[in-house]
C-alpha cells in the first residue's frame, strides 16, 4: 500500500530538494565556500614556506651527533672528531638528571672521546704514579682537553681550569653519551660492583649521591635493552606478522562479501560468537585465578611485584586474572543488555547492512580507497615530523661564560669563543671560560620558534582532517549515486568513485577545508589543555585543576559532536553540492526529524560492525597466540625464536583491528550514507507511481514493521 504523502517542511529556498526528477547527486553544481578554499591554499603555501625555512636553517647533525663544549659534533666524518663518536662529561655531579645530559646543558666540560672509561681512576693518583707508571697517564689524558700533557701542573690548578676530570667512573655508551655503568644487585645500586669510590679530591663518594641521575639512567638502560630485544623480535617475526595481516584482509573482504547473501545468519553468528568468546574468556580467567590462589604465596599483588618488562611475571598473579575476569564480565553484561533492549531494531539494521553490502558489491573499488587515504596521511605526518626536527635544530651554537668563581657577574652570559681570550671578562673573571651551552639565537626565526612549532601542529591537524573529510565525501557521493538509481545497477553512473572524488576536489575543497578547520581548532585546544593538565598534576590549586578538567570535558564533547556533524554534512555536500553550513544545517534538521531512527538504528549498526571488527581481530589474535606460543603441533618448527612473544602478538592484534577497521570504515560510511538517503527518500516520496521509493522492497517492508512501538 502506498504511504500517505507528507507535506515536506520548508528548506530555505531549496527547490531541487523536492524536485520529482531528482536522481541522485546533483551534477550541475558550483564551487562552495570559496573564501575558505583560498585561505586553505594560502595555508598550504605557508606550510611549504615553513618547511623550506626549516630546511635552510635546520641542521640534522645536531640531532644525529652529540656536541662538545666547543660546539663541535662528535663522530662526524671529515672532522677531527670523526673517530670520537661519544660524549664524555667531566663532572656528572653537576648533572642532576638525565634530562640535563640529553639537552647538553650540563654545566661541566664535555669532550668527544673514542671510548668510555672502563675503570675507576682519579687525577690525583694518576699524577702521583706518573713517574712509576706512565701508561696510566696516557690512558687518563685521553679524557682531558685536547693537547693537554702536563702532569707537573698542580692538581688544584688543573681542576680549577678544568683541564682534566677529577675522576673517572666505569661507563658505557647510551645515546652516544658516556654514562655510569650502573648495576642493581640484590636491590643495591652499584658501579662496577662498588657502592663508593674516591672523588679525586681526597674524599670518598657514595654511589647514592648520584641517586636521582642513577634512577633515570638505569631506567633508560632498561628501556634500551628492552628496545633492542623488541627490535630483534620484529626482525625475526615480521614475515609472520605480514602473513597474519594478509589473512585479516582476506577475512574482512570475505566478511563484507558474505553480508550481501547471509547478512542475518552471519550477523547472528557474529553476535553469539562474540558473546561465546567473551564467556570463554571469563571461564578461562576464573580457572587461572582459582588455580593460582591455591598455590603458595597466593597473596602477592601487582604492587608487591612492581614494574617488570616481562609481562609473564604478571600472568603468574591471581590478581591479574581477577582483573581480566571482572573486565570481561562487564563487557558481557553490556553486550547482552544492548541486544535485549534493541532486539526489534536488529532486523532493520541487518537489512540496512545487506543493502550496504550490495552497494559495495556494485563498486568494489571503494574497499581500496582507504589505501589512498593512508598514503596521503603518511605523507602529511612525515612532512610534519621532518619540519619539526629541522625547526628544532635550526638554532646557532650559543656559548656562555662558565666560571668557578661564585661572585663572577658575567657567569651565564653569552660570549664569543674567538674573541673571549681578549675580552674584559677574562680580566674580571680569570678562571672563566667560554663554553658551548645549547642551540638557539636571537634572530626573528628563533624569537618566534614556539609559534612556528604551534603553526606546524595546527596545519598538521588541518591536513589530516581535510584528507579524512575528502575520503568521506568521496565515498558518500559514490554510495549516494547507487541509492538514487531507480534501476540498480543499470542506472548507476560509470566510475562513480572517480566521479565523486573529482566533484569533491573541484567544487567542495573550501567546504571540506572549512569543516576540517573547525575540528582542527578544537583538537588544537584539546592538545594545549592536555599539556597544561600534565604540567599542573602536582599543583596545589584544586580550583584550577577542576576548571581545567571541566574544559577538557567540554572540548572532548565538542570534538565528538563536530565529528558527527561533519560526517553527515559531508554526505549532504556529496548529494546536493551545497556549502558546509547549509549542508550541516540540513543534515542536523533531517536527523532531528528522524531522531528515533538515528539514536537506535544507526547505533545498532555501528555496534554490529564493531562486533565484526572485534571478531575478526580476536580470531586472528587467538590464532597468532597459539602460533607464537608453539601450541600448534604441525608447525612448531616454523615458529621464530623470540624474547617476548607478546611483541608480534600485540602487533598482529592491533594491526588486524586496524586492517578490519579500514574495510569496515568504508562499510560504515556506506551505511550512514544509505541511512541519510533513506530519510530523504521517506520525506521526498510516498511510494506512488509518480513518487516511487528508491529504497529496495525488502528495506521498505522492514522499515514499516520496525516503526511499530517497541
């Protein structure tokens, strides 16, 4: 029976909205949001100019090579330091933390050396034993200033003028810097199995005096060792990781193809499969928890164990499995509750998914469009990273006065090493020297370096959101051309994806850039708020922290609202070719007039697609777990030798989820586009011969049946 015609609401002078001859995306359209398009082009040109300036003034050597107190790079080929790739610090006691060492601002002499000290030694002992053991002097003076070879000089004068370090401590290279060889033995921090050593000034120093620096350095050493092992695991298992991702791609492709024929059966299998998988996980966690709590030392908690890089340590604790079980129970209850209350909408969602699968089946090229998006995003992120590195390394070498005299008024002031020996500073502070401090400057570029970094970040966000918007608008235009074809697939235009991409670029670059800019500004302020929150974590002002928390919450909500509105606005742009604001307004009112379907049907569809991604990534993850833990008998010999089996396992799980998300994001965009077109179709037409529905017969039947009260 034909549906009763409903008088359409006013649409602010939009005659084509209810034109009975309307047959899909408007072909005759003009450029929209031209001003924003011009601003976007200017912004891109400024980004290119920023990268050029950073390239001209930046120096990658400052990132690759450490710099000594004379502003020379350690280990750079073609320089006197070519065979001296390590940086050695005279007095580590002046370096309170590893961050000071990494920033090259430690107030002590820094020299390029070929190797780090491997023994304890003091200048006092070396000078005293010079006449009997000259080899010790030859060893020690390689850590002194270049050209220094005067063992007869008094110790006080040597240390005052910083010709040589007062002591040597066994060290090993870390990030091209010689740092003490700290080892923790039975909870005691030692250096070469010693807890104290002579300081070269007649006293004894405990290793604990370097506790602050030692804690950070030992953590860096653990991280470095763990990083090496993780890298080796990737080298040994990359081939199998790639195979797992290819399997995920095939499964995702087959899943979408099968939805076209067996949407109902397949989706019910997905639902019960995920529920069963979570239920099995609950049983497994309880079984492990029950087994571990009966063993000796069952009361050991995660806090008692502390931090370990080996995850297997935590899997031996009952508390870990209890936490997993509680989490899975919560997930199970939420899923079952959602399914019970939305059971009547599942049939409508399944029909919509079947239509989406049929739509994608008519234009299979849309499944591979995410590759284009990925490539463009990779280029933007790489450009941003290179620009940021060159900006950070764009400063000139800055030298500052270092003096051992506490009353020297010129201490920490800038100086020039070429003319320092003849300056008045030497007369006023005889023991002072002009040493390299850091890279910076007082030019226009360096005074506004922070603003340039912020501009670099904002343009990155703008480009990322623009590329995402371009992909959404392109896919929406292609899928809309399918829905508004009265005879499918005969009326579908040729190359719908290419035509939609061309329309989006030619006519709607300004509109897409406008929507992307709004979202980027909100994300930009969110990043600033997150930075401020991180800095104010220990602040005593509770009011400021509360206000900051409220702002973070508001901007989070605003970002997600803009994402939702932009997505639907891009669909309307792809269909009608109007400006961003007009399209966003039309999409908003259209969704409000169908608020029940939006809040229920759309979310049910998203939930089902999420279950599909979860099932695919979980299945591949389980298969990878059994493979990398050698629990598949007939291929045990093929399993690579690993330090941490969780490295390739987590990579496979995360990678498979991203691959499935790439396929399902196209599917989700298809469903969202069909849903908006469906709402438009219901308002535009009544099912009569003069105004026939463009939706399929099965979708129309399910829609009428689902509109009854729940």
